[in-house]
């Protein structure tokens, strides 16, 4: 088993959802990764099975209780479990392709889906939860964010994508956005596929794609472009 995902959620019925179809779903059925979904509410102990309470200090909304979530984590991910414990959270570290790659190379992850206003800070601190954000916007719960993370990771597991190279040539794999794609018909609504792509000259195609990637990255994501290593000055004899 290459990647074992455990998800802690108040809405287990949302899973596998989109993770059960297409690429991720086939890989799940073929045993290339596993999904264990657990209901946080099963760790509640009072007769109302309550999981949340009002925020200390006042304010709107409710907070996921440390004792309930702590128990759920301890059952799903005991201390000897080497997998990281991730808490989906808008204030977390951004989910990047680099983080996705690291996770895909590891044994799996326990992914915790927040709800309400958030999670009691004590359980975040005491259980070493790594907060991960999928973007600068607020969802109503962590489930969709967890699915985004797991989908991005699963497609990098060896054997999941048809061609291993698909993962290495994509956006972000080399710090750049991906070049434009074309396919048949050769002409559509009066527009032809760029000549270079039908030239059969693989060197020219590779150079064109690199130039397109660079131009797109500079135009759309100056932050990524600024982080690129400086281009090596051409040595004499370089082509
Ligand atoms: N009060 C929180 C705040 O202002 O940061 C937002 C809580 S949100 C309504 C409920 C849950 O959705 C969060 O605990 C988190 O698990 C999940 N969530 C919302 N937006 C997210 C994002 N951008 N990335 C990851 N998880 C998110």
C-alpha cells in the first residue's frame, strides 16, 4: 500500500465522493491507495453526542471540542503512526505542488476536516496538527479541502497516472505554469495549430514549450517567476 489516507470528519457520507471516480477512484479500487473515513462524532461521550461548544471569550459560532477531536485523533492515529496529521484550515500553510509531492512520497496522512468557527487550539498544539490551506477563501467545512489535497496527492502515486511523465511536465513541477496544448483538428474556426508543433523537430518543440511556459508564468504569476533560479548564461558553443 503506497498511501494510506485517514479522514476525520463530521460528514463521513461526503466520502469518497469525487475521490471514488475517475483516476483516483480507479486507483482506490486497484489498491494503490486506501481511504479510511471516520466520524468525529463517534468520539463524543455525552448522551447528545455533542462535538462543539461556544467559544471561550464570546463571539459568534461554535468551536470543535478538544476532548472529542483529541479522542478521535488518538484512535485513528496513535503515537507510533508515522503519518503526518493535517488539519484543513484557511490559516494553514498553502497547499503547493511541493507539499503534495512530499506527501505522495510518504506513507499517507491523517486529514482532519474542521467545521464551525474552527478547532480548539489545544488539540492543534498537543496533537501536532499541521494546518494546511487550499487557498485564500473560506469554505464551510474542511471536507472539500481534504478531497482537493488527497486528489492532488493520489495522482502522483506511481502507477496512478498512465504515463509517469504526466506528473513531471505539469504546472508547478518545475516552478513554471504549463505551456498551451493543441490536438486535432489541425485547423478549427480558421485557427491552425502552431507550425512548430507539427514540425516533427522535438528540440524546437521543447524550446517553444519552455518559452511559452516562461512567458505565461511571467504574465500570470509574477510571484512564481520571481522565485525561478537565474538562467545560466550561455557558454560559447551552447545552442
Ligand atoms: N473561522 C475560520 C477562519 O476564519 O479562519 C473559518 C472556519 S470554516 C467556516 C470551517 C472549516 O472549514 C475550517 O475549520 C477548515 O477545516 C475548513 N476550511 C475553510 N476554508 C478552508 C481553506 N481555505 N482551506 C482549508 N480548509 C478550509
